[in-house]
C-alpha cells in the first residue's frame, strides 16, 4: 500500500504515537490526513484536518464517517490503559479498556470498512497482546489480546475487497502511557517509521522492537520458561 497521494485517518492523534502517525503520513505524501481525537482543539499538527472522534460513541463515529467519505488508510491508534487488575474490587476500568481498545477499534473499522476497498487498515496492538506482565496491566493486556484477534479476523473478512490489514505490535515507546516507567524507550517517530515501512511493504504484522520480537517468539515455547524469567525473556 503506497502512502503517497492517499487519504488517511488516524484515531487518537492529539499526542504520542497518534500524532507521530499523522506527521509520518503527511511526510510520505498523503494528500489528506484526518487527525482525530475527542478534543480536536488539542491537535497541533500543521497540514492535517483536525476532526472530533470519540471511538466509544457510535454517533461520533457515524458523524466522522459521514464527513470523511472515501478513505484509503485507517490507523486505529486510540487506546487507554487504566492499570486495572482482572481480579480487583471492580471491573469498571477493565470494561473501559475493552470499550476503547476492542469495541472502539471494531466500531470505527465497521464504519469505514466499506470505503476501504483496495486500501489499508493499521491497528496498534501491543507486546502485551501475547503475555501478562503485572497485575496492574492485566486488563489492558486482555483488551489488546482481543484487539490482535480482531485484527486477524477482519483481515479475513475484508480479503475479498482487497483491504490490507496490518498489526503494529510494540512494547516500549516514549509516550504518556509509559511516562511512569524509567526504562529505555523508543522515540515515537522511530516506531511510526517502522510501521509505515511495513504498511507500504504489505506486511500483515510489524514488530517494532526487540522485546516484542522476543515475546512473539516465546509463543511456540513452554510458557513456564518465559514466566520464570520475564526480564530475560524480554530483553535476551
């Protein structure tokens, strides 16, 4: 899928990876980039079309789809993490994570899929789609595992209309979501360059960093070995 001359939409484009996606698409020659967020007034990216889109609100999704019309590339980037354990006092935050990370991604995809024949969808998943790390991330991990399965499913369902569906999986980027962790992090622009290279090459899955590659490789091995030494399994 060549980006030059395309019309693209990015969810959650007010900061972090979403902002870098919008900038990266423009830099590669996209003719129109819709940068969307719940608060579009917070979008400060020269050259984009800022658009209101709350992916947890079907009316907002429908309004955005009507305004955008035809589309070549959809980047499902918007997501949340609430530090929710699965067995905590309440499931409210887990439900919020699923409403955004799974249902929001699905509903936006459903709205735009008929317009994407011959185009592409890129879904941002996570290394946590494939493992659990700490109780405080387990709700998020479950929602991203569902998003990975969703990505594989819609790829099959959209094959007849020749829509490319690509997953971007990463572990540690320098975004607000990872601000509390004092560990080496990838610059968002580096992640997005890798993702867009993969999109243009027609890859079904883009692995952004070595820890994510190590996690994916571990799926074919005994999980007891992985969980006995998670730092070693992640970083080699």
